[in-house]
């Protein structure tokens, strides 16, 4: 049973972001309103289930958007046919670079440390692209910036990550 003060907090601080989450998922899903409604509802339920955690977050809207994007990403992984082929075609082939960088790092903790040394925007693009499986086009849409900007950030992030790994080897 939810406490009254948690209920009030939810109504005042979480519920107002419901439409924003719905619009985000409609955008990511290229207009699938039913899917957006389901993911929005799941996000709201998750926020209610973990209301104590939500209370500690500085930016509730960003936190809720992250939950929704993760739920959408899980949906996409489960139903791979959802990925439009034209978005895949404009992705750059960086698999070999990333594979080389990852094999040079001994642990996931080292990779995390290297990512923390990058500019925040660069590490976020790498995280969204490689861990959340969002295309560069989707990332550009999320940030409300051009695809070319995200492409540049992505390229610079990979180059900087490679430099950081090379510096590590030389020591």
C-alpha cells in the first residue's frame, strides 16, 4: 500500500511528466501510439514502485525519460524487426575500433573509467549508441540536434577513447 505522502509526491512531481514521456516514445517508435502508451504506463508504474528512489533524483523528468528509453530499448531488442533499415544504413562502421578498444581494456571498470574521462556529451553518445542500442539518428532526435552533430561527437569520442587507451599502454 502506498503512503499518502508518496501518493501526493507522485501526483505532484511525476504524473505531470507523463505526456512528455509519451511524446518521447511516440517519436522514438516513429508514431506507434499503442506502444508509446504501454511504455509510458510501464514507466509510471516503475516510478511508483520505486518512489523512494525517484524522490532522491534531482531531475525527475530526465530520470523518467531514461526509464522510458530503457524500456523502449528492451522492446527493440526483443522485436528486432522494428529497426528501420534506412537508419541502420547511415551508421558508421566502428565495430572494429570498439572491439579493439574493449579488448585492450582488462575490465569493464577500466572502460567505465575511460568513459568518465571523456566530455559528458561524448560519453553519453557512446553509452546510448553501444549500451542502449540507439542509432545516431535516434540520439540526435533525443537531444534535439542534427544527426551530423551527433555523428561528429561519436567520431571524436571514439578517437579520444582510442587516445586514452594508447596513453595507458605507453605507461
